[in-house]
């Protein structure tokens, strides 16, 4: 069924009068200031008020999900209530979605709509791939919000809200289908005389290979004054195209490295003042206000490639046993740009690990590399040592653009070398760990806990032990989880209920040692399992190499056993693979889900405590 209904919005205008003794206001085409002051100097520059009745202001929120960070979106709603736009638009990815479990979908929309309930102005929903990625989510959208594409006009401006997800193909495969195109065509024909057209959708279809009828939509837009706003990429870029301005917005709580304006990575709301000459755009961040040229297309072309890796890399530190006398990791400075690069490294005070330098600044010529020799001397037993922090600042110095600065903190820690030997014993993947014997590693010996003070009460509440092995054909891991209360339900990710997550980075050591947890299933593998009947490993459909797994409930918790074909290691390194990097995370929910703890074997790869090379295993034959 085609949706051709028009939506009419009526906004009430309230005029307030304030009349001091020498100042009065008159309501004509616009209010005027009348001041009874004799001729001569005046305490103002002019009386041309910015009060055109056709001008109005509204806001846009962008991606909340795709690895959402709790608290950011509600904070943005609170700040919008302070700013008081006339209404708020969206560009999709409002819930995490990507599930067909009705109970979970209801929970997610209830949570999001709870945020919107606190907004004091109208809010307009637009679907993203997280909101509309399968038929179940699409049906829920229809039940909750009606049409997935629609339009309205306000003060002679056409607002065209589109559904780039109607084919439910997911990320990078958005499209405008024929039925929606016919609706757009009819809407534009009926609104030919508006002063401006604003388009809102989720995916930047102009950057995708098979966008359906989107090129035809652009063809209809090119001869009218228009602007386009999308999200999806979590990285801000402004384009000058098709006789208009097209904007990919950053995030309002979605996953982001938050490297700042130069990389287009920040949390913001967009503030639009709509004038007769078009929209005036300000990016309002939680830390300040920026104009629309935060990142333009030409700047993004040379800045974004630089952002793929930080220009300062330190070698990991591996030691034999629990004590060492000295370590000599090298620090590599790389300038892959065509402009000079200034690097400053500040070693934070550490009485346990003494660096051979306190601070150093280097300026690298374009397209050059420089190595720094660092010596680290311990001042006490390895078991008591805390990481040595390197605070690094990189500043690219282009001639015709403000310098581009990028900060990062690198942690160095003497990691005890862990060797893994091949096994000739047959390992049966059945969830029974009796054939493993005593497991070598446990959370009691090395654990990084994320929990409030009342959520974790010790090893009996939640803990784990594990071991790893390999043979000619498979890499194996066995995990035994202790959990005194199992809280799990179908449709939720293992990280969002009781479950175990195995993170495996099989890339060469020079790369894996510096992994920050980005690009799962591409750069590294994620295996997630919750103790639920009928449930298997999460994410198998995203894996090119299929693992075998099994789990069992036990008296004190549950077990996981997993085998990954060795061809994956050969693909990521080569036939003669040498290392892999591993981390385990056990999530523990208690008190009907009100208490949440995350138990990491090594620091969270995405967190501030992550250190170079944590959790690295060496193939024993190579040592």
C-alpha cells in the first residue's frame, strides 16, 4: 500500500511584551524597538532585529546505537530541553535492534521512548539499520510509529523523512525502493514552490554501490534548494554535491573513538536556524559549539587515512618469570602524511618502572620514520608493578589548515611470556572438561573487574578458569565459569546477560599487540556464549571460518569448549604462525539483573587500562 497521506503540523506562536519606561514593542510584520532617547551617541550598534517571522530553529540528533555508550543520549535530551528548539529531527539507529526476539525489541523501544518522554518538544522518528533490519523490527516500527517514510511542511520548508532501510539488507546496503520513490516523486511534485527541501534518512546512499532509486531522487532534487542529513558512519563529513550540501553526522552516543573534530568523531546535536536563504548549521557538542565546516570533504581525504593508526607505536615488553632486570622496547614514530608531524611523549611518574627519559619532542619530515630507544628499569617485584604510562600528542602541521592534533595514552607493562604447546591428545568438543585436566589460567590470579562496589562479592559469586591448546587441525579453548545465580534470556547478547566472551586476535604480533578492540569479526574473532538451552555461539553467521562449540551447566555455573580450524591462523599470519592475543570476559548478572559485573582476564582492549601486548601467547616451537 502506498503512503500518500499528508501530515499537517500546527505550532502556536506566543508573543511576550515587555515595556520599560523608555522602551516599547509594536507587533507588525515583526516586533520593533521604539526608544525615546534624544539624538546623539547610542548604546547599541543598530536596531535591525533578527526576528523574521519565517525564520525558525530546530535540532537533529544522530546515531545513538551501534555500540552505544550509556548516558550520552539522555544527556543530549537534557541539553535540548535547555536549548528549546521548536522540534527535534532524527536520522535513525535509535535502538540496538538486530534481533527478532519480541521481548527484547519491546524492552529496547521502551527504554528509548522513555528518553523521548522527557523531551519537551516534538520528536520525529526516522529508521536506521539497527531499528529496521529484519521483518520483525519492520513490523514493530509500523505498530509503534506507522509509516516508515513521510513528510511535512513548516513555514514553507518541506521536511522529507525517508527510509533507507526498507529492503532490510542492513549496513552498507541501504536503498530507495520503487514504492518509496513513487511517494517521493509525488511529494516533490506537490511541493514544488517551497523555499527549501530538507531530507533526512540514515545511510549515505550516495556513497553506496546499489542504492536503488536514490540516484533518481537526487536527479529530482538537483534543481531545487535542498540539504540532506544522514548518520550511520559515526564520522562527520560535509559534502558539496548535487547543487546542495549533504551531511554525514557524527554520533549522539553511538560507538566512536571520539578523536575529536579533526577526525569528525564527537558526540553532538545539530542546531539549525532555517532562514529564507537556507539553513545555518551549528554543531553543538557536549563540550562546545562548532560550525558546519568541522570536517569538509577535501580535509577528510587526507585526515581520515591518517586516523587508521596512531603515529606512535611502542613494542610490547615480555619477560620470563616474575622478575626482570631491564627491558629495552623501541618506540616507532611514523609520519605517513605529506606535511610535517610533531610528536611529544611524556612518561608519567612511576616509582616502580623507571624510564630512561621523562619527555621527548620530535618533528618528523613528511613520509618519514624514526626509532627511539627506551630502557625500562624495575624498582620492585613484577607482581606489584603498575603500568608505565606514555602520554603522546601528535600534531600534523599543514600550511593552509589549522594544525590537526591527536592525543593518545599508551601503557607499557612487563607481560610474563606465555607459551602454548601442541597436543597429541584427542579433544572432544562436548562441554565436558575432564579430558583437559587442571586448567592453567584463572581470574583469581589475573582479573580486571568492572562493577559497582555491591555487584561482585568474590570468587563464589563469579570467577573463571581456562586453558588453550592446539594441534595440526584446530585451536582449542576450555572455560569453566563459576556463577552462583544464572540470569539469562533468549534474544540478548552474551555481553548483556550472564555469559562468557572469548576475544581472539590472530594477526601478527606487530599488529595484534596494539589492537584496541575495533573491527570485530574482521581484524579479530569474538565468540560469545550464554548458558541457555538451544543457544549456540553468538555471531557464527559473521565468521568466515566456522568453529565447533559445546557448553554444559555445572553445579556451580557452566562450561564452554571451543575448537577453531587452524586455517584461520594460517590466513591471519601464515603456515608458520607464531603468536595470538587472547582475552576473556565473563558477565555476571545478579539480583534479577539489577547487579552487573564484568570480569576480564586482561584489561578491556577498548579501555584506558589496556597495555601493549596484553594476553599474548607464543607458539612454543618458536622459542
